[in-house]
C-alpha cells in the first residue's frame, strides 16, 4: 500500500472514529480530542520511494507502515469516541476500563501533569497529585486504569495522553476529572486567647470527622501522599459525628500563636478521606487582659517593686515607667521578679502584666516582707490564668478589683487568699464571681480587721463551695452580715470558727443559714463575738445535719458555738431544736458573762448528746437553771466544769423526775435503767454555792 492510500484510509476512520471507555464497576462519561488527520499524516510521513509497507507495489501488507507497527499489516487505525473521564473521589472496584478499536501494536498513555513533571515543567508537587496509580504505562487498547482515592477537598483534573510509541506521536487527549472527597469545611472560626472553636459543615455528604492541631506546618500534599501510599497521614485520635457535634473546641492553647488545624472527613465512621487544612491564630491579650498591680514607692522599698509571682511565668511586663520586659521562666519564687525605679518617679506606680502566671503568693523573706508593705492594690485581674491565690499578710493592700475576665476561674481552693490583709476595708461583690468551681474558702479573710461590711453576693456564684473554716475569723471591724451571704452555697459542710473573734458584730440575720441544709460542723462559729446581745429565733432551723458545734483544745479546754459572747443576755428556745444529730455541746456558752437565763426546752431535741464540758462555765450572771434542762439527755456522760463559776445561780440544780422522785445529775449512777452514768464530772458545780442542794452535791462534783 502506498502512503497516499494509507493516509486516505486512516483519515476516513478518524473522522467517523468510534471507541469505548468503560468503568470496571461504575458507568463513566468520556470525552476526548483525537489526533488530527494532519498529525497522522506526519506520523506516516516520508517519501513514496522509501515506503517499506508496499510489497512490489501490489498492495499486499507488510505489518509496518512508516515505522508504525500494526497487528494485521494493514494501515494503522485508532477509533475513539469523543468523551471525557469522570472519576469518583473514593476508589471503588477494579478501576477504569478503557477500550478502543485499533491495530497499532505499540502504544502508551501518560498523564499530562506527569509528563510535564518528568520534563521539568512542574518542579513542585504541592498543588497537584497524580490521579492514576501508574501515571505512565503501556497501552494495549483494552486496559484497566487504577486510580487513587482523592483525599483532597478539591477536585482533581488532568489529561490522559495516548501515544503511538513507535513514532511517539499523540493519538488522543482525554480530559480526566476526579470529584472532591467528602470533607469538612469551616463555616466559622472563633479564636480566644487560649482557645479556638470551629463551627463545621460537611461537604459532599461528609458526616464524620477527626481533627489534629499543631503549631508546626505539615504540607497537606505530604499528608495526602502518605495516605495514598498506605500510611496513617496524621495522628488523628477521635472520631466525631457532625450531627451531634457540629463544633469543635481546642483549649489550653498559647496566646498569639498560629495553629494548623487538619480536618479529615467521611461519609461513614470507617476510614475517612477528605483532608482540609485551616490556619487560625489565637488572640493576643489586650489592655483588658492585663493583671494590674498598684504599688507605693517609698524609702522602705528603696523605690523597688517586687512581684508576688510564683511558678511558671510567661508574658510581658510593663513596669509603668516606659520599660517593658518579656518573661518566659519555668519557675520563679515570690519576690524574685523586681524592678528599680528612678529617683523622682511617682509615689505610686501601676505594673501591668499580660501573660500567664501560676500563683500570686507571699513569703517571709526580706524581699517578701517589703512586698507585703508595698502592694497597695490589684486594680484589674485580667486573664493571667491563676491556679493559686495566697496573698497573706499584705498589710498595705487596700484595693481589690472584681474579677470580670476569669482570672480566678481555675482556682478551687482560696485558703488564706487574703488572710491578715488588715488594710482592706471593703470587698468587691464580684470578686469570686468567675470562680464557679471553688470548693474552699478557709481563712480567706481571717484577720482582715479593716473590713466593716461584706457584699451581699460575695459567694453567690460559688455553689460548689463546702468549706468555710475561719473565713472571717478575727474580722474585728465587721458590724453586720448580709442575710443572703451563704444563700447560694447549699453544699456547705464545715464552718468551724467562721465568724469567731468578730468582736464588734452586733447581730446575726435570722436567715443566714436557711439554705445550708448539709451543714455538718460549725464549731466555735461565733465564739468571741462579744458585741452580740441576742440570737434570732430559727437561726439553725434548716440545719438538721449539724453534728458538732464545739471544740476541745490540746489542754482540754472546751470552746463552743457561742463561747465568750460576753454581751449575750438571752437565748432563743429553738436554737438547737433541729440539731438532733449533735453529740457534743461542750463550751457552747462558756464565758457568756451577761447571760441571765436558759430556756427550759433548749435541749429538748438533743437526745444523742454525750458531753457538755464547760457548756455554761463562767456565766456569772446566770441566775437559775431550768430543773428539766437535761431530761432528754439520757446518754450524757461528761459534764466536767459544766457550771463552774456560775456564782449567781440560785434554786435547785437540774434534775429529772423518775416515778415522782427527783434524780439530779450526780444521782444518775443510781438509775442504770434510766441513764448512763456520768463519769466525767469534775467541778461541774464549782463555786455555785447558792444552789439550794449545793451541800448535797458530792465533793468531786463541786
């Protein structure tokens, strides 16, 4: 066959060309651009005299025409429909089956991007990947082309080029498009100082997702390539369902830091596919986030400020004189950080710290003592993420700000937080408003002698608080208490010495403990409140769980709930009515030198009491004892110093009528079927010489 005849035949075939591309499992739609007739003429080019495909000019086939081998020795032909390939995102089945009608022996295919990559036109693979597992391979007219799962959130496009290998001539260009993978997109990103919250949406039917966050940038194409090669990609740990958790929050982050957040999504809870990357930068602390401390500069501190910072410190200090300092220290002790001010500086200075510090605390070093006498105010708490607050004995401190940004929110134990801060005269109502997890306020304001009143809602947001031991003990300036002070603290269990030593407290609100139904211990709660003249009815009416109101110290002295309330003149009869679980009432009114009488049924419900050491010792104004005062206390065993020095007592000592006979406390041992024997009774009636039965009382009882 001569060249002109072959060309004419091939042109005819190409113009009416037909070929079939078929999916292995799924139907596909194909489109292609075939090699032009002119191109094929070039493919078959050469002069007539050099045509090796003609055998003696008789038209017989030789199997090769102008270097293009054919299977039948006839003119080469290549029939292909004008189609394009659409590939799903997730690999399924055996791949794409490509069919065509051709007699060309040697062909190959290559992805256009791979060709450009091989020839150096594409040097970086960050913005593209190869759709097919074999981006270049021999082509025999009926092939299964294996493809990768697309892990990208973007669709992938390329062109499949088919060549006649013998002459390296392009036969067809077929566009390929692979769908984007099911993936997760970010609809909204909220960045705080230490937290990032993403609102997520599923794309391409994605419902399940995993997350990974890092301060290191890991190129997405590297992760995708690792997944294609059978790797794990990134250490995604948890699987979330978009329907139940459309937002994800990353906490405990570093401020002003760029984070790389990787999301992998899928339609099923099994293997996930689509990867997406988002960068979010945490917020930087502003002026409102600064912890601001106010100091006085004087001769004592030699114009030097010492900070009460302890533990891990990271941030920026503005010393207030134009000098700033960047800190990143794994551990410092209180008063280690300092700054010297020039002569002529203001007599007071504000130090602003933007960052994180574990603790504000004091110590007894020389620098620590100077700190205590120089720190005059905390004018703003900011967001230092404190874990401990213990500014004991800061006598110069006169000003505290409300916590409006959560500086104290992580603290659960406020023990001694402002103990002996004698310069404080008032407290902000929202001081603890953000510390909603607080458990303990032991000695929080003990010895704060300058306080004259307390804010109504001081503990309103601390509903989990259980411990209030000596919280306001020794606050000698307190005159009144707000009735709702503990109204929100329904879990309070211990309040020993809570107001002991508040010597100027004039009255107790009747409803102070109305919501504290779990209160178990209030030993010496108002001991030493020497200005109290009376107690309200129903004070403990809603406190049925109280077990103890008294304390015995190491030298066997007893002190009770109202001991040494020297101005107290009367007691409400229902004071202990709800305390049915109490077993000891030692020292409850010891030293109440103004108390004149005792209600007859004061102990009517206290049937489990076993000890009343010094209960009324030193009540020198007490004139008489109700004779049936201890009738309900059949198990009473200890009355040591019970009425010692009650020198004004007249009438008969208390007794219980048994079958019409008087049985005094000192006679109970003779009635073992009625009472337990009182074995501890030394000086129970010491110096009660005006009792009518005083001479009948055994000597070891008086």
